[in-house]
C-alpha cells in the first residue's frame, strides 16, 4: 500500500519511541556481540581456522573403529534404561508435589509455597550438576545418572503439572465438592480427567530432553554411553570416539521419533469420533500398561531399588550438610569473571546461531520454501543436527580447537541449527499466506516475497525466538565448563571435585540468580517488542 502524499513527497509515519525500540535493540545486541567476541578471543580469523582444526580432527576419527561394539551397545542399552527410569520416577514424584503446589488443590498456603520452592530449587540446578554431586555422594554408575535426571525432571514436570492443575475448569470440581466428595475423589473425578493428556504430553517431552541429557552425564561418571565416550577420548582413540558419537546420534534420533509417534497416536489424536473413541481408550490403556512394565524393567536393569534410593537420600543429605553456610568470599573475582564469560558465550552463540538458523528455517517452512524438496532437505538438516546434543558437540570442539569459551560458542552455534531453526520454521508456517500469495501473483521472486512479506510479518516471531534462545543458552552455557568449554561450569566442577561444597552452593545460588535475571529480562523484552 502506498504512503499518503503531501504535494510531491510521501508523508511518512512519525518517529516514536516505540518505532525506535527494535532498531535500538538491534544496535545494542550488535555492540554486545562484538564485545562478546573480543572477551572470548573469538576473532573471525579464529572461526576460519577452526574449520581446519575440525577437518584435522575428523581425519583422525575416520574410518570409525567398532572393535568394542558389544560394550558400546550394552552402554547404550543402559542409557535407555536410565532415561525411562528417570522420566518415570520424575513423573511419580511430580504428581503429589504438583497437587500441593497448585493453588486450587493445595492443603494450605504454606504448603503451596514450600512445594513451589522445592520445584524451583530442582529446576534451577542443571542435571549435570546434580550428577556431579550424586557421583560424589553415592559413587560412579548409572544410579547417579538416573537420580540426577529424576531431580531435573521433577523440577520441570512439577511446575508444569501444577500449572495445568490451576488451569482446569472449576465447575466439575465444585459439583463434586457439593455432593460431599473427598479431596481424593474430587481430584480423581474432576481434575485428573482434565490434565491427564497434558501430563502425558509433557512427560514425553521430558523424555526427549532426558535422552539428550543422558548421553553426557556419563562424561562425569554417571554411567551409560557417555562414560564410554569419556573413556575413549581419554585414550585419544578418536576412531572409536567417532563410532560412539554415531551410536549416540542414532540413539537420540530413534527415541525422539518413537516419542513423537507415541505423542501423535495417543495424545494429539485424542479428539476422535464416537466410533473410534473406544479404540483410543484401549490404546491408551495398553500404552499405560506397557509404560508401567517398561519403567519397572528399566529401573531394575539400572539398579534402582529401595536400598539405592535410601543411599542416594542419605548421601545427598551428607553433601547438603557440608554446603552450609555458602562461601561467597573465596575467589569471588574468578567467579565473577567466569560468570561474565558465561554470558558472553551465550550472547555470541545466540547471535551467530540466529544468523545461521534463520536462512535454514526460511528454506524449511512449507509456506516460505522455494520448493517441497528444499523444505524436506532443510528439515532433514535440522533433524540430523538434533541427533548430537550440545554438550557432545562441546566435547568434540574442545578436542578440535582446545579448552576455553571458543569451543562453547561453536557448540551452541551449531546447536542452534536444530533447536532455534525448528522453532523458527514451525513459527513461520503459522504466518498468514495472503501477503506472500499477493506478491507472487505480481511476479515477485522468492527473495522478494521473503523480504517483502515473510520477514516483515515474522519479525515479532524472529525477535521472540532470539530472546528465548538467549534465555536457554544462558542456562546451557553455565554447564559447558564441565567439559572444558568455558564459563562458570569449570569452577563449579572444581569445587565439587575438591569437596568444597560450601563454594559449590554459593556458585549454584549465583547461577540461579543469573538465570532468573535473564528470565525476567527476556520476559520484559518479549512483552515490549513482541
């Protein structure tokens, strides 16, 4: 649409503070991005040089050697058992705590506050940090990995389950209460039918997350295929390491596809005609039975017993007792420097990741892609990248380019192809198609349609996804140092290894404050600009 004219000149909209917010934010991000590159010694020449380093590493990795493949498959089997057992335990713990944490089902406001506090604490500490603590508390092995993922699962599922309870329709609950039903009867008859599908979907989503978390927990002694990767890298056996990375890739993709199929079959297809309702109910009953048997079998396979649970509780209690009071005084300058490095890693990786992910997303989204085959290939690239978790990428880049934040930036940047790219592609497919069709009807090229219609409409989506990616990457960057990829994770790992748990608690509290601050900032930016 043409602008109104006054005389022979168009009348442009007045410049307002709101219209300047996005350009000013872009300039600020660009300036901070340059500072981040300088602070992490990540010059353009070093990025170019990293290509040669990676080529040299892959030359040492090829061809893959699978002489110990039975051992690797056994470790993969254990990793799968860890994932299933941890997700199931996280579900079982989250349900009663979520009931107490929801305002409409809690017993008392104090109980509500305590339950929410427990969930927030579990969510604030990354699973790899839980693993480090549990390995020290109960020893090396998959049991530590299971409990680490259980605590992280509880932190996520407990919050989301409670939120789902608070959003239920209150009318069935009021009707049951009016008939004299007990609290348990009100929950089973009024709350559970409304939240069960959501809970199952969230649990499957957490299963996907645990699949990626599990393969790296072994790197800190928590068992599974990650332990094998750490072992062969310590021996500089790069050809065997390539074999293990390939196994991890197949493992992650296979479980992700299986989880997606279960979700689409049992949850997304839950709204059905009357003729298929009975079949759907039967399938869900069978699925629950299979899941229960699988959970019990997986728990027994990895050594989860009442005795091991008691050992974990008593071991963590001993560690918790040595954490108080937190020590903020020792090496506070080093901690501050490492925290800033964490922020620079997250910021640099977010900007570069968005720069790579956005073009791939434009090619992947069905309504913006030049053709169906291009969309298929772009989607395939994103799926393939998601098969290698970011921490595994960090391990590879540390081996290729050396210790330090540069390896962390590279790992998170590559990780954005699968993570951020999918978010952008899925969001772009929801944009109105009328402006794109209109430009196509007047002969506009694909690049003209993309610039004139897609990017203009999708700017709020792009900004929102970038802010969310930064929020997620701040969390991710806090643990990269555990594998030598810079940030606060390195100091955190050293405090656990040296048993200075009072400093460990201090760093965890600082990390929590950093993550919480970025969450609030991200929410403010999304509210103002999106």
